[in-house]
């Protein structure tokens, strides 16, 4: 029982700091996206393609969250955008406090869009508000169409689902219609994008939507 | 600080129950494997192919762990082996207590091999001993070759790594040699299998190894 109490306290404390982050993002007129998925669903590739497409019209910053290594920050830094790596040292999700510290190292007023790439984990990050405008869950076609039913919390907490790696559909047993229908059964309000970072399919729609959100000064 | 203390107590309590489970497995002469991976790496397909190949010579039982649904237990039950579904209701990993309760519903003395399929999560299950003889980590080629470096705890805790979905290699940017080399840099003692549950590649070696381990009465 004491564990449950502690967990609730951890979440309450996290939510309080998340609200502080949200206030800062709002003051800076910044659209902030918390990108979540299983390991290897393609979050970093999606970030790379998004920066390539948008960097001339949207000022983008990135926070990379990983259990270990700064490999993802290295990948993203090549595109010339400001990036901060958070290493959780075994931690299975980002917390608002870590983001609070990371944004000290970013000039928020000079950005329109902040992408926070969470630790690859389809379970734990669902519970932790970071102060974002919305969670975006990326699901790869290779993971199978049953995943929204098996990991519902993440799809319930997200506002957007990106079905990625659509180029692999001919080679895997994944029914995209079933996947989307399963996701919508958990959360009917989800906005859906279908993308391939290899062929580029779906990326223009995705990027146009982000540019629009970032232009709104959403937070 | 109090949270860290609680966490250590949770792990200590878990380990004590895991030892009880291990004693029971040993008494029953049972080889027990804790199968871990990201969501959608192919654990359930690997279990299905393994049962198909071995059911005439190895008596197999399965415990399925999922955040929600009994979809995996339904899949496995079709093969006529005893299966118990654990639903964690949001929990991000199996704990020894849950397995302790689940094995009450299995006739362990009538089994040679018990496969415990953990929740799809490459982070949290690494910390929780269930009483198994070994952890087997499944990694899909679609997840990318950097994952052992980014999620090292799981590869450190495992005794075996199965590189699955090798049939997709022509279509994804994954260097299997780099993947294996990254895994071995984290844990040089790892035994490595490369499999495809679609083409069957590598499954005979994998199954022969399991049959051998199960024949030893390992626990």
C-alpha cells in the first residue's frame, strides 16, 4: 500500500512540474510534442525527416530521451537544430523534472516547435505529463495490428497516432485498417497519419499539420 | 530518497518470491525461460513456432504476460498446450508474485519446459527475476542495430539473444553483424540465434537448443 501512495505522490509532483513547463512553453508561444513509441518504431527517423522538411519555415528544437547513449542526439544534431540529450541511466520514461532541467539549455523564445523524443517504451511514458501540448504515439507496421488493444493507456493518452514503416506492409502480417480501428476503439479522438520515412509516403501531410500547429503558437 | 528505498524493498521482496518459484521449478525438473522484448518483436510468433516444432518431444506450458487482453493466450491455446494469461492491468512488467500465482494453475510435474512471455517492454522487465533459468531477449531486425547500446540492462541480464524477423533484412537498414557485436559488447556471454518465424530460418537450431536444455532438467 505504501508503494501505491508513493507512486501517487511521484505522479502528483511530476504533474506540478509539468504545469510549470507548460506555462513556460505557452509564454514562449511554442508547440511542444511528446513523441512516444516502442523501441525501434522509427521516432528518430521521423524527427529527422520532419526537420529536413520544415527547417526553412519552422524553428525546431529537440530533446532526446534515452536510457543510455547520446546516439539519437548525434543523429539529430547533424541537421543543425538545437538538441539536448537526456540520459535516464536505466529510467524507463522521461519525467517533467528532467525536461524542466533540459529546457534551461534551449533558447525557447527562438523556437516554434519543440519535439521531445521519449524513451522507447509503450507502457510507462503514458503516465508522465511533461508539459507538452500533446502526446504523439508512433506505431510501426512491423509491431502488428493488435498493439493498441494490448497497450491501451498510451493510445488513450495520445492525441495523434502515426502508423510508420508503411513501406514494409507487403512483407509483414499487419492490417493497417485493423490497427487504426483498434486504436480508434481505445480513443475515438485520435488523429491518424500513415507514414514511411523510407519512401516519404505521408510525410507532407504530417509536416503540414505540424507547421500549422506550430504556427498557431499552440502549447 | 524514500522512493529509492521502497524500490529496493520491492525488488528484494520480488527476489525472495523468485527464489521460491525457482525451487518449485527445480523440484519439477523444469526448464523455465523468461522471454522479453519490445512490443511486436515477435515473442508470441516464436512461442507458436517453438511449440509446433517441439510438442511431440517436449511437454510445454506457457504463461502469457500482457498489460491488457488475453489475445496472446488465445493464440497459444490453439496449439493444445496449457497456457495461463496474466493481465497486469497497466503494469509494465511481470513480477515473481504474479508468476507464483499463475503456476498454481499449471501441473508443473507434467511439463519439461515453461515459457514465460513477459510484457513487451525492453526496459522494466530486466530488473525482475521471476525464478527463471534464464532470460531470452528477442530483438527484431526492424528495431535497428543500435538497440543493445541504448537498452543495455536487458542484454546484460539475458543469457540468450534471438535476432528475429531476419526475412525483413532486405527491406530495413539493420546491420545484423553490428547488432550482434553491439549486444556482445554489453554482454560477451550471450548466446546468439538468428531466426525468421515467417521463413523458418534458424528455428531448427533454436528448437534443438531448447530441447537439449529442457532434457537436462535445468532450472
